[in-house]
C-alpha cells in the first residue's frame, strides 16, 4: 500500500496528490455532516484527519447496525458494521472509508439510502434476531 501511495505522489506530484487528498477529506466531512443531520447516529470520527467515518446509533433501536449493513448491501453499499474489541465489546459501530472515486453525489445517495433503510426497519420489517450476537452467525459472512 505504501508503494502505491508513493507511486501516486510521483505520478500526480505533491500539489496534485495534495489536491486529491483534500477532496477526499472534504467528501468525508460532508458525508459525516449528512449522517449527523439524520439525528440517528453519533459520529465518532468525522473524517477530519483521515477519510474514515465511524459512527454508532444514538439510541437503542429494534435493529442493529449489523442488520443495517446487511440491508444496505441490497442497495449496492458495503458498509461494515462490527462490535469493538475487548473492554468495549458492547459498542457496535459502522465504518465508511472514503476513496478518491467517491463523490459528493455518492455521499448524498448513501445518506439517503441509510435513511430509507432505517425507516424500513422502523416500519417493523425484520432480518435476523435483535440482540448482541443473536444474528451474528447469520450475518457473519456479509461484513
């Protein structure tokens, strides 16, 4: 991975690579703002230093983030959800890594799809069982 980044720096030059990274961070921050505006999630990492958005649910819901991740796959999104390691294993988060080809429009579509998926579950639709670990076995291969 380091070699690929070095190649990109050589190919685009320092100014070009800096511009690409600036754009990636701006898209990441816009995505974080969009997710925050839904009022459903607590943003843990807003993409300010690295183009990574991490978030968890603000309130207890009838669906887990693993279920949300699974349902988002039906719309073509791969958004991993998982429980944190030892000493924080009761915290479930989702993580989105922004890449150079991820645009502002794609960020807006992802936020809209997440909102639609949350509403899908709130209407009573279910996939898997609710509760830590209850549905992990069924969904383990999709994250």
